[in-house]
C-alpha cells in the first residue's frame, strides 16, 4: 500500500508504504469452515471422505475468490448462505464436552487412530475431533512414554457458531482450534524450519511507478478533490500480488493468515472501523500531525511467546504468552518502484503497532480471525516443539501418518488467492490530503522453540489432574 500526501503547496511527499494493506472492504470472521480428510491412493488420486463438514466453502474470512484468483469481499447473500450452511451441519458438543474446563487433554496417539480409521472406513470425523474437544488455546504439551503418547492441554469450552460465522467457545467467544490447521502445522513443520511461514500482499514495481507518474501529472487538477481521481489511481496501481511461503496456498491456514493481516491493514488505513474502542486508524493518527514528512512504513504480525518452559525430564512443556504482536519498520522506495528495509522505525507507525498489539486480545473475540490466527500460531509452535525436541522418540509415539511430507491425510482445499484489487481512502489534514491506494504475517515457530527454560514447577501440571484415564478416547 502506498500513501501519498497531496500538499496544499503542490508538492508530493511519501507518507507511508505498507507491504500488505490493500484497500478492499472485507467482513470480519471466518465463515463456512469445513474440513474433510482423504487418503492418497497408489494411483495418485484422492478418495474424498465426506465427514459432514466436507463442503467446499467459498466464504472464508468474509472474502471469496473469483475464478481469476482475485480476492474480493463476499456479498451479504454469500455470507448469509455460508453461515446457514455451517449452522445446518453443526451438531454441537455432547456429554462432558458441554462443560467448560480450564484443562482439556487431547491425545495425539488416539487422534491419529481416529483420523486414519476414518480414512480407511470412509466414515465422517466426529465434531469433537474436528474441533479438538473445544480447545481455545494450547498451554501444555505432555509426554507419556508409558502410554506411548503425546498430549496437548489447554482451556476448552462447548462450541457454537458465533455471530460472524466462526466456531467459538460458548463461554468466552474465542475461536476453537481446528484439526485441519493442526494437521497443516504438522505437514509444514520442516518447511517452517527452513524459512518460516509468511504471507504478504505486495504492489508491483510497475504499479508503484505508474501511480507516482499519475499523481505528478494530475496533482494540480485534483488537489481540492482527490476522490475524483480514484478510478484512475486504482487502474494505475493495478492488482497487488499475494505471496505465500511455507504452507499450502490452498489451505485453511493460509486463508486465516491472509485474512488476519488484511483486517489489520484495513483498520490501519481507515478502510474499516475496528469493533473495539480506543483503536484509531494509523491514517487518523498521521492526519493529526503538523508535519507528516517522508515516511514509508510497513506492518506485520509475528509470534509473541515467552520462553518455553519444561520440566527437568522434559516430560512436561509450557507454552505461554499473548501469541501475536504487531511490528513495524520503515522502507525506502527506489526509482524503479522497489522497496528496501531501512532498519528504522517511524514513531507514529510504532505507536499504532503497539496499540494494535494491546488490543489483539480483545479483538480475538470481536473480530475472531485474530483469535484464529493466534490458534494457528499455537499449533505451529506445537509442531515445531514436537519435531525439534524429538518428542516422538521420547514418548515412543509415532505420528508418521500425520507429521511431515509423508502424511497420508489430505487437508481441506480452498480456492487459491492470487491478487487483490486496490481501493483508495482519503483523509484531509492540515497539510492537505492523505491518500492511500491499496506487512504481512510471519510465523517463525522454530525461532520460538529455540528459547527454552527449565522450570520444575511445570512438572506439577503433569502430575496434578493431567492423568489419562480413558485409554481409547481422543479427549479427556
């Protein structure tokens, strides 16, 4: 995203440049999520296993993908239909799962058995497996060598469909964890080790140069009413390209990461109003300054975890921290339209990034795609922890069917987003007009799990109430 300040004195100054903030209005939430599993056969084809949630949702994160790969806002009709489809398929929790708890245990050994059996028998997966027993965070990983098992633990609630279409905990309104995202984290754990997982939406060099040329030619004619220039600005800037690294571009996880970053940039660019108080847009904050200056900044969201604590025998692990933080850095625009990181931080951009980070916990229940993003980060941390600390070997729990490139479980597939059309916003300041036309997310899970800290107190979580009693159950 390129910001320009159209000065009353007739000059053009760069106000900011954000790597990921294209201006399409998009509704909050993730609508119509479903997952299916399929076995890979020797012929190379997939035998789809409809588990009751296997419909191919077109609406995720309030957006749809056109046949030409362009991300666009879902219509009200499309969102209503997606919500109705999900409600029609959701059965809801039963028995003990109807009760909220501070600690629910999920057995990866038994999870593997259920998932692989459903493939072999062509049977649907139960909801308690699809939604991992209603977990809303992962706080502990326990190792049980005597059971040959690895167990995830965290708070859990009965699940329901939230107002914006996300499957959430009935008590807190926080999104629950999805099996599909956990399997994606397992599948991509080695790719994450090499380069991390990231998404960005970037303007082309040609688009940046064309927009600059257009503004230079048209400034005098449109300086009192730049909104009239919007169609020409959009055409000059052109579609912005979506880049995904370290994960399948057609996965639900990719959609969550993309939608969360997109929502953040809409709020920053004053193209959507956040559903929480006390969070002005970055553009509003800039417009209050007496001298905007020449700035090019980008924002991105990254993992935010404390050092991972473990017991002395490494049988108990604790994951803590907010999960997400927002970062910013200035960039420089070259003559050819390319960008270079400066290593510096703009004061106003950092203030907005810090404020957005502070509001993320509240946003997780109001614009639940941010809760989904935190859940995705939790699961990437779990996958990296299991792999880096060789917990399969330590526990004698073989996750071959679920972990790595050889996993024989097919993830849910969604249309692949390729680009986004730009849209402008305009705010008048004491200097003139601030015009926006059109960051990213970085999940560096292996970097997080490299920061370990021994703490024998973590072992108490394994011994107090975390004992496994149901031999064949996925949850407890």
